[in-house]
């Protein structure tokens, strides 16, 4: 039984987390014989610093509470260490938790964070940045970045901003000329969308539907050249996480791959967070690099 545990909650999302909520959460952990050290973090930097300090202090379990971006933020500091990651799925989509059968109910998630068994799972990496679920470039990062800028600078609602961002993307009719190096072979593509999954997504690539997270493989899906109408469909499917409904994708599997382009910088999404990176984009699977507390599910390494 654990004597202490560090819990990092993303309190910057404006979901009403406060001292009273924190006290109630602490009581949930105490019911399982654990005294939690809870941080209501107001920024990603604060979450990273607390997770880093927990690793340095050799804390056994660090629990991350929030959406997939928050889980990624905390997990990035635990990769390659013996510290286990616990997950409280407090976001909207919670792909990582769903793929590991981690309960979405808060009481059950707390219980499993304390009593569950550690599993070793893969993470993906692109130019040194970790992703637990997927990474993408093209339409999706452009839509997210344009929408966020409108919300921040112009005060537009999420849906108003998305509509304007979609209009801009369709007007540009953007295609990237990319050179893909994978399994020792080069592929030249002109495409609006590239998606790299940490392990394989089922049924094309339905979000939140990976059968395993320990194959040690990345799976890349490259959209073939579509019409303007098809481009619109890609954008809608990407926003609503229904990319399994999109058709005409090349699918390539590898442990490492590289994407190069003539652009000096590319917007790259990792678990829904968008950053700018300088090509070439060097992807690799880090097999079994993260230890996650998950309920009784057995993952067997290898095929």
C-alpha cells in the first residue's frame, strides 16, 4: 500500500476546481489509505515542474488529472523512469484512458490509481516531444491554431471561431509536398493531412480505439489527394474525431520514420496540442517507456 502519492490537476481549464474540490478529492484517496499531495496547477509549466520534482524525489506514483493534453504534459516527465503514471480522466475525449480501460468515473479512477497494477506502454516521440495517442500535421493543426487565435484575440466562441478557421483553410486549399522516409524507402506525397498513431488505430483509425499500446510500432496514415469537398470532409471528421469515416488513406507501419518538406516550420499536433517544429520531423516509437497504473488489464509485449 502506498503511503503517499502526488496528484497534479489541471486547474487552468476553468472547470470549477478549487480548494473545496481539492479537499473532497483528498478524502477520496484517504479512503484507500493514501495521503495525497495535491497540486491544482494553473499552467503547463507548473505541471511539468511538479512532475519533474516528483521524479527527482523518487515518488512511486504521480497521478495526472485532466484531458489528454494534461496527461501528456505530466507523462512526458515520467517517460524512461520508474515512476508510475496514474490517470484521472477529467477531459472531454479521454482517449488514453479509454484505450487502457481506465475508469472515467472519478471514484473508480482514484481507487485504480491506488490499487491498480503498473503496465509498460509505448510512447511516440517527434523531435523530442512525446505523444501518447497521436501526432498529425496538415489540416487538423491548422484548424486548431487558427481557432485558438480567434478565441484569444477576437473573443469569438469556439464554434464561431471554428467556422471562420474552416473557411480560411478551405480557401487556401492547403496541400503539403512531403518526403516520407520509412523502412528504408522514400515516398513523395502531396497531401493535406498526415496522421501518426502510437500503435494501430482500429477500423481505419477511430479515435479512442486501439487494441494495444505495446507493439513498439508507429502507424502512419497519409491522406491521398482529395477534391475540395473531400478536404471539407477531412476537416469535419478531424474535428469530431471521426476520421474512420474518411477514405483513401495510405497506411504505413514502422518503429521510426521521417517527414521532410521545404517549409521552414510546420504546425504539428501532439495529443491535441499544437506547436511549431522545424523539419525534418523525426518520429520514433519508444517501446515500453512509460509505466501506467491501469485496472487488471494484461498487456503482453510482442506479437
